[in-house]
C-alpha cells in the first residue's frame, strides 16, 4: 500500500466520508483538507479488502486512463496499461479494471456520470466489502 495510507481515521469514519460520494452525482471537494480526507478514506477501506474492481467513467480514453493510472498507483498497484489500444473510442468511455487479475477492458459509455467507482472485495472475515463512488477522476492527481 502507498505511504499516503497513513491515517488516523477509523473504518467507520472512512465509510462515512465515502458515503457522501456513493451513488450520487459527482460531489465537489471544497478544500484540500476534504480531498485529503477522501484519499485517506478510500485508501483505508481498500487496504482492508482482498482486492478491488475499479470502474472509470470519463469523457475520453485519455482522461480515463490518466485517472485509472493515478488510482492504481495510489492503491499500490503497478499495472501496464495501453490506452493507445483503445483510441478507437471517440467520446466518453467506461474502463473496468480488476486488481486481482490485472485485467481491464474499455467500452463506450453513453451515461452522464463522471468519476471512479471502487468496489472492494473480501472473502476473509472482517474484510471490507462495498462499492464507493463516483469519486473524483483527479482525486490522486496533483
């Protein structure tokens, strides 16, 4: 996991922060402190899961892969992504990434949501399972 995961949040506090972004239109972050709290919250709950599925809804493949790469790096994954292989998609896209398998696919996306969904998966007792988002595309981009 990333060093950005150092936090004093409890799991309950992290889930409360994330609840404000779950299944709602994109929320804006009013301050750098809110952005940092949201980062810490998602990193904490992700660290308590076995693996994650990421769904990126973006206006273009470039924007989507930029966000996906930033999220994966923040979550501690090193993935080899090839956005040029999907340049045929004009307009908005949906990118789904499975951190367990390291696999992904891209498809056109007619919806209006923009952001990142993170679905935490746990088979172990006490692990976190849940879906969070739509989180800001630029959450881990400085």
